[in-house]
C-alpha cells in the first residue's frame, strides 16, 4: 500500500513527534549510567557542550536535508549526490541493530512495571534481584517478546498516531514524576555527595573515552546519525522554523536526561555509596537503584508502577519509530508490502534480541571484542557506525552540497538562520575533524596504546 507523505500540523506537532522519538530509554536508562561511569560532572559538562554545538549542527543538517528532498535517508542522500547513496544504507544499519537490544531493555521495563503493579516492589529492591532476573534463560526473553510484539503490532496496524496521542499526555507526566523523584532522593542522607559528583566537573576524570561516550550518547538520545531526523524533516512543513524546533527538541531531550541523572546518581550514593564499583554498573544501574528509592517511599509500589508505565510509553514511542524506519526501508527497497516487511524485520529482531538476552546469562562467556552481546551492539552502533555516519554527513553538507544549501532551506519563508556562521564552521571543519579525532584517540585508548 502506497502511503502519501503527510505533513505534521504546525511547529508544535513537529516538535512533539520528534521529541517522542528522541525521548526514550536513552534519556532515562542510558544517560544516567554513562554519567555515573564516566566521571559525573565532567561527563555532564562535555555532553552539554557537544549538544549545543555538534548536536545542534547535525540535527539542523538532517532535518533540512529531509525537508529539502522530501525523502527518507536512503533516497535523500542519493538525491543530493549519487556517490553518497551508500551513506543512506550505512545509516539504516543503525536502527536495525539498535531495535533488538532496545527491546530487550524495553522487556526489563515491562517486567518491572508488572512487578510493581502486583506488589512485588520490595522484592525488586533486594540486592541481586536484577542480576538473577537478567541471567535467566527464559523470563527476560518472554518480556522481550512481549515488548517487541507490542511494537510490531502498532507498526503492523499502522496505529502509531494512537500511541503518539497517549504519549503526548504521558510525556509531561513523566517529566514531572522524574523531577519529583529527583527532589525526593536529594533529601536522603548521603545524596548530596552524589549531587556534587553529578554536577561538579572533576577534570582529572577527563579522557577521550568520556568524549566518545558523550558523543555516542548524544547521537543516540537525539536520534541522530541514523537517518531518522531526515525522515522527520521530510514530513515537516516549509513554514515551520527548523532552527527554533531544533532548539526546543535539544532543550527537552537534554533536560529529561539531566533530571533522570539527578534521580538516579544521588540515589546510588544514598543507598550503596559512591564507590567505583557502584558507579560503573552500566546498563543495570537504573534497575538496581530505583526500586530501592521506591521501596523507601510511602506508597512506593504505586509510584514505582506509575513510573515504569510512563517509561514504558516513552520506550514504545522510540521503539516504534525505530521499527517504522527499518520497515519503510525494506518496503521501499525490496518493494515488499507492509505486512511481509514488518514480519521480516520482526523475525530479524527477535533472532538478534534473543541472542542479546541470553548473552546476559547462559551465553555471557561468549564475547565479541570483549563485550557481552548487549554491550557489543550498543558499542558498535553508538561509538563506531554513528560517528562515521556523522563525519560523512558533514563532508557531504560541508563540501559537496555546501552549507548554503542547508541555510537556504532553513531560511525559506523568511525565517532567519541565527546561528548560520556557527553552523557553517561546525559542519565544514570542527565537527568532522573532531569526531574523527575522538574516534581515533578513543580506539587507541581502548587498545591501551594511549594513556590520558
Ligand atoms: N532517542 C531514543 C532514546 O533516547 C532512541 C532512539 C533512537 C529512538 C533512534 C528512535 C530512533 O531512547
């Protein structure tokens, strides 16, 4: 079935839809554990600097490319320059690889929602609960299947709009609840040390890995360097200001991530202490810390249940946008109908997701480049493919179609591109050179060749 390219109604509609894709587990689950792991305040500082420079530039470029060409990534890059058609395919690999493991985490969220709803919250707060859960062969796989099943159903039936409507109400509630939980935890003994760790940069903790981790997180969180914002741009009306929309999405996305960190990192200090071991827990950080917070609250089970329900919605809007992207590429390129395309993507994701889930337990001895499967897929997409896509996008815009092409698109209808000088310099020189350097240095650092 051919679908006509519809447009978002007005600026708010565009911002909300793009924010629905951007705000997800990246903000609430991934950002806090990276910030805890990479030195707290220094990570936060580096992240914010990158967001207003690199993030701004790339999001402007992607949305403008989408709106200019009216096409999604693969077609858009090809339309701009035949030689850059491969970039669309490279970008398309990213959502295909993220969706499976994203859904594994989505499964964990679903499990916690059900635990809290059925009064098992106290249980979930005990040490070792989470580790035992994800190491099981059966249960996490079932929750994963439920999560990806819901995602696939929505994409299959084409009812994303319904989910988006619900999440428009849920999202602001999620923000309020996150702020409430953050404020609550700050009053716990020991939490202030966590606050200081989180907001005060300690420059001795700086390393290239910090910058690479922050950069990867930026791409992930803002749904950049994977073609998604190009698609969103292609739906955007010509009279909507790209620049102010991008500013809004940035503030919204970074704000939520900031409060998620504020809710989790001080709580780690309050409940377990800020030892290195406790701060470098990685993907399990949120799932181990928050149940303890809820357990200490009056009516914690209810608050926990509401919280995980809201997170589930945020995760679903993101997983739906990931799956929709991959499905529409399969439909376009292989000329498949929606249902077979959807089933093929589902089959692929289930296979990869099951492997990822088992990698946390029975297959945890199988390592790829030293990573368990989940960390491997996370690393290869965020720290390798996305930076490469970003560099090539910069070269394309900076030197082939020239920044002027983007600036003209942004200024259609008389809106002024306020930061156009910054944009031009960033996209031509600073962004590609710095991203390349960060990539090289951090690989050297990871290999132990370089010590910072
Ligand atoms: N940005 C989403 C998040 O932060 C993840 C995502 C990436 C969703 C790409 C859709 C597309 O969770």
